[in-house]
């Protein structure tokens, strides 16, 4: 009985870490960097569409067979998906809980907003909601092909062209990619500060890197629907 009481009074280090504001910010930062790494790899794969259907479809086939012959078809792809889903959930839950904690600490809203707060900072919450909704749409569009107007299993090039041949597909994707740019710009900077990478000497470099990453990723993702709309990719 004494042992049970003692255990109850001393929660695990993991629980203590997660319950703290610092712990939640660290989880948010690490999960955000995992997603950033995925975005970099994803945009590099997307740009293969400019080399034609054969190369892009071959890239799609490689995604399903990577890890072979050690791993069965799609096993590695599902491992990546599960890891990414875990990162998204950890990021979203920690962001939500930090937001609620911040609201409880300051129940009375500021009369005047701080002028030095950037647009990206003020829209991080809405940006997160937009991206969460976009992920659902993106999966239904290009993974399950549920909402793709001419979805064909095993033909990713044709499916991408079909998506961006519709006005609503273009609007949804472009709005989401702008949200990605703003999220990366602010998120990379915040993650660096949380993980202790920032200081007076490195802050300027980190800001330039954050802006550069956001710009390159946004331009890379946006280039695909624009190429389809203008007939460069067809």
C-alpha cells in the first residue's frame, strides 16, 4: 500500500515533462521539424513532375516499393505515414493545449494588439486549422482518389493533372500552400528558440533561413498547379 502511494506521489518523468509548458513546446518543436523534413522531401518529389509522366510515375512506384526486397510492398510507405501521423497529432495536441493554457493565463484580451507581432504569428492558429483540413482533402484527392475527378490507381502524374485541371483543386491547394509558407516561417524560428539554437549571434541567420525555407517550399509546391494551369505540365 505504501509503495502504491509513493508511486502515485511521484509521476514518471515523461508525464512531468509533458505536463510542463517547456515539455509541450519541445514536443511541438521536434514534431514540427519532423514535418518540415517531410515537406522538403515531398516538394523534391513533386518537382519530378516537370520531367514527364514516365519519371513521375516511376517515382510514385518507388514510393510503394521502397525498402524492398527486405520490406513488403508499401510497408516502408506505411511506416513513414504512421511516423508522420504521430508527428502531426503530437504537434496539434501540444499546440492546442498550449493555446488553452495561454488563454487561461490571460482571460482578458488585450485592448491593443502588439504592433510588432508578425502576420504569420497572428495567423498560426487559423493556419493550423487550414492545414489540418487540407491534409484530409489531400488524402482523399491523391491517396484514396475519392474526390479526384479522374483518379486512376498507379497513375500519379495523371491524377495530379486531373486535380489541378479544376478551379477548386487549384484554389484549395494554393491557399493551403500559402498557409504552409507562413507556418514554416514562424514555426522554424520558434522551434529554434525552443530547442536553444537561437542567440544574439545566430538570430539574424535563423530568421534568414526561416524566410528562405518558407519561400522555397511555397514556390516549389505552388509551381506544380501553376504549371498545370498554364499548360507547361499536361
